C-alpha cells in the first residue's frame, strides 16, 4: 500500500493518512481467520512476530518454508 506522493512525511495530512492506514490494518489483522506466510525465513519471522504482537494466536499462523525452518519455528 502506498501513500499518494502528496502524503509523504511532513506533508499536510500525512499523520492523519498514516493513522487511518494503521487503524485499517489493525482491524483487518484482528479479523483474519488465519494467516498464511510464504517467503524468505527472515521476512516470515518478522511478519509472524508482528502478527503475534497484534494479538493473532500462534495456531492461526501457518507458513510454508522451502528449506530448513528452524529459525521460524523459534521466532
């Protein structure tokens, strides 16, 4: 999701637009029945941590790793 060029940091209305997007994302994350992740392990670890921090239960987070997953299993 990208902000309009006029909504760059410091532009009038930037904080309001940013907060609106963050609020929307919080609502969307809270309503997820589950989250399915696929990608590089560092990316998935960051997304998993963010989802857990925002209250998504660990059993609702699924992931697929094409290789060893030791790093993500402990994240």
